C-alpha cells in the first residue's frame, strides 16, 4: 500500500497547475514511492547486457560509464536510422496538447512531465540539439536561442530526468489514440529505455524477471519441479471443488496444441484461479472432444518483460514459444490471458521469430473454425478460442453460478490498442455471467485506462506512482460500483490481475478482480462433476448450499 | 510564466519592418521581390523533399498501428474495417479521415476532477474546430493565390472564389478564408497562452509560425481592402516570377513586400520545423499500416540476430528436477540406459554436455519479491 498517502491525501496532492518555472529549468526530483529500484547487477550480467553494476537512483553518483554520453548519442543515432517511427515522432509534434490529459500518470499526479508530449520532449530536446541542422546552427548562436527552439544539451541531470520519467510511462498508448498524427509516446519510451539499457540503467523489477525468464522459462524463476508442485496444488483444489480430477499434460510431443500463459497466473492470486480455469477448460475439451492441449515449463511464460528492456531482449525471450512448439511438433499455439504478451504476439513475434512454417494454420478441431486472422503467426488468443466454442454451443454452461457477481470488464491496454480485441472477451463473459455492466465509454475499449502498473512498473517500492496511475481506472470502477453495484472487475491480463487487485483495494475496496477464464470455469459444467457449492476461490456459492437453488432475475 | 511568445512576436514584427523599410532602398525591391522569394521557393522545395526522403530512409521494422476498433477475428464479430484496418483500402480511408477531417483530434476529451474524487470526461471539440478552420482557411487561401500564377485562371479556381466570397459584403468582395484564417490563428494563439498546460509546453518555435501566419493574413487583408493594391500589376509581377523573367512593376507598395517576405520566411521555416507534420502524418506508422499482423508476416530488414536460451540448455540445467517430477525429457540422465521408459530418481548432477555460448550462469537471480508468496491456500 501507498506508504504515507491515503486516497484522500493522494487526490488532494494532484497538482492542478504546472509549476512557475519552465520545464527545462525545473530540476528532476527523484521521489521515494515513485521510482523503482535499480537492477540487481547479477541479473543484468546473466543476460550479458551492458554495464552491469551496483547503483542507486537515490544517490548523487550513478556510477555511469565514463563514455556514457557517447554511448547514448551513438545509440540514439542508430535508432533514428533503424526506426522510422522514432524519427517521424521526433520531428512532427506540434505541441497541441491533445495528448496531455489522456495519460493516467498525468491525471493521477498532475506532474506536467507526465504529459505524454512533455515526456517525449525530454528526449526531443536532446534530439533537436544533437541531430537537427536547425538545432545545431541556432544552438551555436546562443544558449537562449537554444531554449527557444526547445533544444538542450544532454547532461547527467537530463539523463536522470529521462530515467525517472521513462519509468513513469506504462507504454499503454492511450496518448497515441488522440494524437492527430498518431504519435505514440510508448514508442518513444521504448526507445528511451533501450538507450538507458545501453548504459546499465535498468530497474530490478524488469531486469530480474527477464533474467529469470531467460533461464527458467518464466519471470518468477520457477524451476520445473516447483512449477509442477503448483499445478498439483491446483489439481487437488479443482478435485475438491468439482469432484473431477483433471490431468494436465506437459511437454507432450505430438499434442494438438501448445498452451502458453503468463507465469504470474501460476503463482499469484487471483491469477491462480484463472490458471485453474484453464486446466478445467482443457480437461473438459479433452474429455468431450479429445482435444490434446499441452503445457511447457521451458516456455512457461507468456509475458515478455524483454519488451520493456529492448527489442533484442524481447526477441530472445519470445523465441522460446516457436522453439518449443517446433520441438513438440504441435499444430498451433494457444495463448492465455495477458496484455503485453499479446501485443508482442500480435505485432512483433512473427516478424522477429517467424516464419512459423512448421506449424499449421490454426483450426479449432471442435468447431471447424479456421482462425484466418492468425494464419501466419499461428497463435490464437484464449478469448477468441473460447468465444468460438461458446458460439457453436460446445460448452455446457451454467451462468447462474456467477449470479452473485455483478461484473464489469477492463480492456487491457495492449489487447485494446495493440490488437483490437474488444468483443471476444465481452461475448465470453456475457455468456457465463448474467449481470454485466460497462464502465463509462471514455474509459473502455480503445480509450481504456491502464491499470497503472504496466510495462514492468508493478514493483512494491513505487506504490505511490502505481496508485496515481491506477486512479482513472479505479475511478471508473467506482462509478459502476456505486451505480450498478458492480463487485467484480474482469480482465484478460495477468499484470492487471495483480495490479488491479492492489489498486482497487486502495480506491474501491468492495470490488474484486478476476480473469475471464475463472468466470468460464465457474460456469462450466464438467463431465462427472459433483454438485458445485463452492467457486474456484473455495468460497461458498450463495444459493447453492441447499438443494432448491432459485434463479435470480437478470 | 512562459513568455516565449514575446520573442516570436518581436521576431515577426522585426521581419515585417525589415521588409517594409528594406524595400524602400535602392535595389530593395529586387531583393525582397525577386531574390528572396525565389531562394525561399527553392529552399522549401529542396528542404521538403529532403525531409521526406530522410524519413523514408529509415525502415519500418515492426508493424505498430494503434488499433482503435474491433479486430477482424471470428466471422460473426463485426470488425472495424477503418479504425482497425486489415486491408489497404481500409488504411487509405483511415488516412483520408485523419488528413481531411482530423479524425483522431475529433476524439479529444478533457478530464476534470469533480467533487474532489470523481473524474469526469468531457468531449472537447474546440481544438478540432479551431484547427480545422485554420487549415481549411489556409488551404483555400493558398489555392486562391494560384490565380496569380496561372493564365488563364482555371474555372475551378474562379468557382472557389465565388464560394469563398459568397457573403458578397464590401468591395472588393470579402473573402471568408482570409478572415477565418486570421481569426483561427488568433484562437489557436489564445488557446496556447490561456490553457496553463498548453502554455507550459509551448516553445517560441510554436508561436512563431502562428504570428507569421497572422502577419501574412493581416498584411493580405490590408492590401485587399484598405491600401487596395493594383492587382493587375501584382499579377504581372508573379507571372514574371514563375516564368523566371522577373521584373518589378510600379506602384505595389511596401505592404506587398511585407506580405511577400513573410511568406518567404514561412517557406524557409517550413521544412525545418514542426510544420513538416504535413508530410509526417502520411508516414506515421501507427496510422498508415494494416493491422493484419497475425495473418501476414511483416519483414524487418535488420532483424537482429540474438543469443537465445535453447531447450537443450534448459534441459541440461534442470534435467534431474524434471525427471523427478515426471516431466518428459529428451535426453535421459547419464546413469540410466537411454531406453528407460519411466523417470528414474537418480539424483546425479547432470553434466552439461555441449554448452554452446551460454552466458555465465549466475547464482540464481534473486526472485522478484512481489507476487504474494506461493504458500497460498492449503
Ligand atoms: C495533411 C495536412 C495537415 C494536417 C492533418 C494538419 C493537422 C494539424 C493539427 C491537428 C494541428 C493541431 C492544431 C493546433 O496545434 O492547435 C495542426 C497545427 C498546425 N498546423 Fe497543421 N496540418 C496539416 C498541414 C499543415 C500545413 C500545410 C500547414 C502550413 C502552414 C500547417 C500549419 C500548422 C500550424 C502553424 C499549426 C500550429 C497551430 C498552433 O500552434 O496552435 N499545417 N496541424
Ligand atoms: S497530441 Fe500529438 S502533436 Fe499534439 S502534443 Fe501530443 S504528441 Fe504532440
Ligand atoms: S503511453 Fe500511456 S503511460 Fe505512456 S505517456 Fe502515453 S498515455 Fe502515458
């Protein structure tokens, strides 16, 4: 929880106006509760990433490599040459401010440097100084002129400012929806973080999961035996709740489908219930239709914190998906509920690690549906897959078991603005829950708000930042909670499940968080199940304890 | 307080005075009437092309469109073929909407904290209205000026003029575009200085083109309605410019040189400034690409080769543990005959056989502490 600030204090601490001093003259103040800890050098080293070392953001001296400026300038130049996006976005912003109050971190903090445009200007100012003709000529005349065109030299203080604010952007792309030129500050943050990575300025919450994932196959560093222990746990719980013993399959060569989901769901509540949901769904499909879905511990991570490190690191982690699918000889890959995992799969994976010509165009053997939209990447989202099953009436469901819930749905930034998956999860949820309400239109679908902790910012030490960033989402939840008694916030993202739980507990304590598949599994009538009196959380189902469970009206 | 607009205002006034006074001196008319405009035209053309080519030289390694509508997935779910375009036709329509109607800006909202704890969003249309008025007025003015460069004046231009002057006020007839341009520029300026956060981000280089355009519009209006410049002479002059046989006619006055010089400055300023958003919007990868990224492979010309952690490495490190919990492995433990069907529990340390270029293994990287510890539930 936020260490000092309660919600009222946090709300009243939002700065209504920018400070008196101009942004270039306002030095960065690295605040506790906002910044994340520096990376453990061992993790950085394990990945052979540059300049692993001990350093502390709160201290004056960051132990920068001697030629840090050269490295950054060189790195900047390379990226301008490799990414048209960076080059164009550096040049064309008109500073109209349309993106300003679209960022949840700005809304929640009032810090003007959290306006997407100013976040980008932090880099753009250096770009103008070092890479544009106008900047070079005008800058050489006088320092005052430099400031007028918004150029400045890269100094240690500027670098610290970059670091501080680039790790206050969750790469959610909400700003890019509103920008008249589609300038995507997330893209600028991605580049900026790559540059920081070149001189070893990583944060631990990203670097260590990446190192873990590289080695053990998942962010949490769960080794195969521990992974299996958890799965055994879940199997026991499922048996207790449903009376059915599920038998998940692991690394089975020649299985039909390889399933990959974020490892957060194996270890952290309430994701664990979603994980149990997958196991029950797959068991159902196996029993009823003989569909053979297998899990892997080598590729046991859907998420990809490499994406928050550099394009190359993203590629290194992502490569395991295809490698494992190829080794096991499956037909195609099914992906679980995760946000940035799906941006990587949808917009990067095939380009980086494809072509996946050893896989088949995904076909649901149960419904015959050909997933044309995934015919090259060969990876299908569990919401697409499940929606198709429900549409074809292939799942026996009792939505009444979710009647004690009034549900709303949070679009994860990445599945919304990096994919456009809006209807599939809604269709599934509405088929397994009778009470569903949308949050206000400006806070869902392509305009959805980040949970406040995306892109590797869900650490413990930056809780003030997370609660600030979580405010717009939580506020919309509060609205439907008060208006429609919503008590369950559904999402399709593992980081959401962890982060929203904390944020909702802080802002709207009466609402809980669930994954989509947990809701499905609660409604799913398993072959040979006992009378269900408990949900997956082992809580009593109201009205189901005794024999005459009545239907509530919708 | 951000007062950088003062610098820009002063700069534009100085430039205007410079042209007004300069044109009065010997040779000044030729300088401001012929040499500067030709140089400016050249700078604009070369600069603009250079900038576009320079952008185009950098590849688009990944397909990163911002999806603002339902994806095309299952046949029974209606997809947003423009806001999330899977076809080139969809992209073309999306781009036209962006360029012609400022589609994204149309979404603009403001966010306000009400009653201390409620965030309220309101549709904010005025920036869109102002920007659209500004650009269309500018566009109309530019197109109308083509009559100075063409002989005979094409019918469509004459039609546009009739449209633009439909109010039929005054003599010479009032052209709406010039007035709207001036008013919209003033509106955009006021918005910039009156909205605290927009003022905070504004640079002198943001005010400069606004003042410049105000100056151009103002001097134009002055000439047309007040000093009543001799249009025939102007036409003779501009025709001379475009046919590269320039000559300076009499009686066109100082304001004309101010007008022409400010236009020249705008032309020179254009390629080196944010005004290049005119070209940039067409090249913005979040808007101009199809979103069928899972259906069609996008090629990255420099797809970096990377070091990866293969399954073999993984199994070599964890084979024993995998075998212990009954996970299938590709290679059996060394002590066992390879055809042993079931997992043996020999806790022999696996000798990593052929470890190609793995980075040094660290002592296990510290596990992130956050997610609630695994000892949940009984
Ligand atoms: C495809 C064409 C164009 C599009 C879609 C476009 C779009 C926009 C938008 C949406 C704005 C934001 C309004 C604002 O900042 O207040 C803007 C600003 C501006 N545009 Fe354009 N524009 C285009 C072409 C041009 C051209 C040809 C000029 C030539 C002078 C121009 C000059 C300006 C100026 C000076 C501003 C700044 C207004 C301000 O500072 O407030 N634009 N443009
Ligand atoms: S909306 Fe786009 S053009 Fe306007 S300030 Fe933001 S990034 Fe710049
Ligand atoms: S990507 Fe999201 S977090 Fe980053 S600046 Fe834009 S709106 Fe803010």
